C-alpha cells in the first residue's frame, strides 16, 4: 500500500474536486494537515475493512 498523500486543509478547501478525483482512481488516502499537524484522513468509501485497518496502522 502506498503512503498517504499529504495536503493542507486550505488546499482541500480550494481544490477539493481535483484532490478527490485521483483518490477515487488510485485509492491512496489523503492525510489532511492543519497548522502542520495531522487533522484527518480522507478515504475512498469502497475500501475493504482489511485495507482500512492497514491505513489505521500508518498513524
């Protein structure tokens, strides 16, 4: 599994559509940061539970 893509929350606000399209295509999670710190993880809703558990172990 690939490492998550890291994006600041301001970039998500400004370019959500452009960020979501590749997420749906390659299923690589997006780690959202706020003030340089982890704030949330954006995932594709079709991830199987075992892949979701592997993502959880990254953080």
